[in-house]
C-alpha cells in the first residue's frame, strides 16, 4: 500500500468498542477487500491507503444493549489479543520449531479473525468465498 502518513485516534468510551476490535476489523480480509474497491490503484497492484479512503471503511460499532453484538465484540478482541501475543512470541523465539509453531498458529488465528469479522458484518458463505477469492 502507498500511504500519505496519518494516524488513527480512538476513544473507546465514545466509540463504544475496544481499540483491538477496530484493529481486528481494519486488518481483516473483508475491510482490506473493501479498501481495494474504493482506493486508487497503481502499477503492480499497489493501492492508496490515505485518510480519504481509510475514513470510508464501514466500521461496525456493536450496540451496547445487544448481547450478541457485545459477545462478538469481546470474542474479536480476545482473538486480536492472542494474535498480538503470538507475534511477540514468534519475534522472541530462537528455536526453528517454536517459530514454525507460532507461524502455524498465526495463520490459524488470522483465519479465525477473518471469520469473526465476516460474522459481525453478516456475510453469507457465498460472500465470504467471493472476498477470499479476490483477496488471496
């Protein structure tokens, strides 16, 4: 991606969701697919990732009074926390077998995060297949 350099600020009390929830959404295959649809494209498949396009991402904020949405929120936060911990473990591992195990676990966790995000947005299996085919 080409980026003009910007930062994202998030006040969890105002938005009603944990920053890791937003991190999981914006790093998912689904929202990256969407970003590719709305962004400028450059030679080599590069896209523009600037505030102009990033700000259009449809961040689904869970309703405070809907238990299922809060449960999905908490589940995604837990997955992202585990993803971050695994990345730290991988970076600090010296043994090749430990690194390989972390990498396998990271791939599995990324799939679970993507599946969770697709559930949050209410995608059908057909929609998920289309997105996975376009992003992979």
